[in-house]
């Protein structure tokens, strides 16, 4: 029996069974559905893309996977080289893993060990945001700040190794003044906090964070697992403000295979490059650098570049703003739009209860959570399909 994620198994409703998928559409036995959440924000090119399929099929003729321990292969080398040339600044060193959560764990481990290698053993703290979500593994849960996902950590009490702050510059400055001597990193989901409720904030906060990290010698980590590859309307938020460590996942492979990468700057990498074997990064996911994943990631990036996906994202944002402009309802607290994301936050979660089935009956797959009704559509969506997604949202409030 499948144990499903984020569900009370005793009371959960039967999930929709998908039998096929093509383009932006999922198919059950009796319904065609626009996937308005891109399979947890990852399937940016849609389903069954012929060029992505071909990239995997071609690699599969050679081999599906070999470990990177003592071995290497062309797809991993090519993807590392591509990311080195494609990413901003000196983000050049790629440590691959098999999921976003693990990639964040690697980033946090890098930050901690970077200072341990330097003998700065007091730097055991991390600074993070309120409403932060960075994954469901244990260190990422500790860094996170969402009891709906991480209540299990209540068993351990409040962590002495993490401080959380709102996205306000005075709070940021106060935290650095108070904790800077103990901090090894400041980790953020830049501009857009996903599972924390699609919270959006201004780039000025990140610019000030970069200044303070430089002033106090703290590493800045951008978790762009969800925000990378255009979701905020920027290719990467790292193009606007350069972090010391960048984490990518989800759309890295176009949503085809679980794979992620933790990309380090020269400064961070050089903190491990030493004759002392104890200064090595002792981490190694079995499926890091998976050949199929690297091959499809390379093709995904090629599509993103050659088909000008940033223009597609700007078009999605423009249509969304046009369709949602002026829409109000007493139950709605706020409508937020950024790049390829729209979120309708309601005052009471009960007011969107039943929306998933309502949307299903109208040809849209949606997965609201808590007080948030949102869409993060595949970038290849057509205008009429996007309008259908947005009209379904509005129809809910008009008819319920």
C-alpha cells in the first residue's frame, strides 16, 4: 500500500489516478486536467516532451547510472560545465544529489564545515526566515519554520542553532548584530517563499543581506529549488544578488527525474581544498550525478535557452495580472502574483475546502493547502488554458 505525502491516511480522500499525461494535461480514466501546479512546480516543459524523452532514451542505450565515487561520466561532466558557464558570478562547483531536501542539507553541511575547517568552531548557528520551508529531512526541518510540516521537531524543543526573522530589513540588521559571531550562514528562499504560503518580498532585503554577510563573514545560501528557472520572473534570483551557495532542484530536470545540485563559489570550495583529508566534504548520495538525470537536465536547459522561456514567463505573468486585476471577494485576504506564480490567500481555510474537486470537474488539477489557493503552471501553457485555470479560481468564489 502506498503511504501518501502530507496526508492523514485514515481520512484522506482517494487520489486521482493518472493514466497518461501530455503537454500541460494529466489524464484520468474519465477526465482531462490542466496541471496548474506543474507536479510540485517542476514540470516546466509539460509532460511527454519529445526532446526530453529522446535525451533519456539516448543515454539509456549507454547506461542508466554509475556511482560518482571513483568513477565519472560525460553527462555529469557536461552538466557541471554547463552550470558553471550559465550561472552568475563564481558559482562554479557543482555537488549533485537526488532531491532538493538533500541538496539543502549539503549546503548547510558545507556552511558549517567551512568554518570548522577554519577553526571557527563557535559558528554553529544558521539564520533563516519565518515561514521558511527548505525540505523535510531533519536539518532542513530545523531550519524551516512551519509547524504544519515540521511539528515533529516540537519533540526536541526550540533549536539553539537556528534563529528566524521576518523579511524586514530592521529585523535582519538586528539579527546580524546579535548573532553574527555565531552564524555560519543565512539561508533564504529568495523573493518567493513557497510552502510557507507563497509569501513574496522585495529584492532590497536580499541586497542588504548580502552586505551584512560580507561585513560579518557569513555565508549566504539561496535555496532556489522552487524559485529557480524563472518562477519569480527572474532566471535565477542569484542573477540579482549573488549568494555563496546556490541550491537547485525541481525544474533542473524539467520535472522528469529527481535530481538536484548544490553549487558553491570559489571561496566555499577553497575552504575544503586541502592536503588535510579531514577537510574533505564527506557526503555522497548514491544517485548523485545520475546519468539519465544529467542528460535530461542538459536538454531542459537547452530548451529554456533556445526557446526564450523568460518571454513565456513574462507572458504568463501579464495574462495572470490581466485576468486577476480587480477581482475581490470578502473571503480573500490578498492576491499575490510574481512571475509564474499566483496565490489567492483567504482568511479562513474553510472557504476553499472542496476546491480541488470543484476544479477537477472543470478540467483543472489544483492542490490548495492551508489558506492558499495557487497556481504555478508549466511554462508551455497556452493562453486559453491559463485563462481556464484562473477562471476556475474566480468561479469558485462567485458560486460558493
